[in-house]
C-alpha cells in the first residue's frame, strides 16, 4: 500500500490502511467508503461488486498486451 504523502499530510490515511490491513479503498463521490480490500484479488472483487451495484453493462478495453482485464 502506498499513500501519497502530499495527500496524507499527517499520516492519518496510512495509519488507517495499516491498522485495518487494507491495500485499496474505494471511496464514493459523497466521501462514504464503498468498500476496502486487503490485496489485489480483493480489489478486483471489490471492483466487480461496484460494477454490479451500478448495473454496468459495458465492454472493457483490452490491456496493452491485447488481453482483457
């Protein structure tokens, strides 16, 4: 987990991520937390949950190597 020191001037975010074993957090536009994940697999699952919650039906862009995410 990397927290931008320019955005986390007093270390609050880094401390929260560490204390909660979080690698990624997804914040809603209204600043409520949609969810958090401990690792890359959890982050992928969290994003899938968001897509489902939004009712997203879109085609994802291919990755630079030509595959799909």
